């Protein structure tokens, strides 16, 4: 009898996967692939491993993705989109600049905490593949661009200076969150975020607002 996902029978000994809409099945496969790629690395991972974890036959996997490389790029794209959506939402959540910094920093820690595999794929992957590198660069560049737009709009600084500030904030947040994760979450996330915010805000709070004014009372460090 044909598999619910196509004309190929399920592999012997494997329970036949429940019928899912194509979009839901694709999301399930991306999630399973992300787990395998983080746990085994791209080169050591096989489509068989991903199919087994997803509970589908390998031909079903190939109905959705032409190759392991294509699947890997799609996994990265999914996680990069998730991160960029989170950082933009955080920056849009308040007009208070200190709270914006807190929200941006917490986004990296929350992402590392709640989607550890995604965080590791986006920030720890290495590849000479141009398309893979493009996705990895899009994550960092997209975060920097989102912060840069706000810094430049608020401060009136030129593009180069405001971008340097954005690079510093994103870099400090990403590296600090990665260290916290690698160290086994040695302190509560809120404390780690607060410590990183203190570092970042100590410099950002000195930047004049647009028109030459210092940050207002709501923006001053506590």
C-alpha cells in the first residue's frame, strides 16, 4: 500500500508516518534535520538519520528536499528567519532606549536558551559553501541592520559610527549568550542578561540623542 506521503512504502520496522499537510510535514522534517545536523555535524549526518528521526521513509524526505545540502540551507533559513523576527519584535516593543537594549540582549539569550540547536546552527556553523555562508551572514547582518536603523534614527550619528555601535551591541550579546550557553548556564538567564546590558548600556547611554540632547530620564541607566 502506498505511503500517505507518496508512492513509496514505509521502511521495514518503521511505523508509517501519520498523514500531514505538506507544510506541516516540511516543518517536521526541518525540525528533525536541525537536531541531526547539530548533534552529528553536516558531513557526518545522513538523510537516513534524518528520515529515521522524523519517522518517514527516505523517499518521502526527497519528495520535499532534493539533497542534504538543500535541506541544510532550508534549516538555516528557517532559524535565521526566526531570530530576525525575534530581534525586530524586541526592538519594536518599546520606545525607551534602555529597554530596547534589554530586549535586544535578552533576545539572544532567550534564543540560546529556548532554541539551543537553532542558536548553534546559526552562530557555530562553518562552511565554505557560498549559499550556506550567505544564510549565516544574513543572521548577523540582519541583527546589526535592525539595531543600526534605530541607533542612527535616535542619535543622528553618521552611518559609520551608528553601525559600529550596532556591531558592538550585537557582537557583545551574541558572544555573551554563547559563552553562557557553553558554560552550562552557570547563572540565571536574567542575571546574565542584566550583566550584559550593564556593559552595553554603559556606552550607549553616553551617545547624544538626535538634536544634541543626552538621553532623557527614561533612558538613563538605573
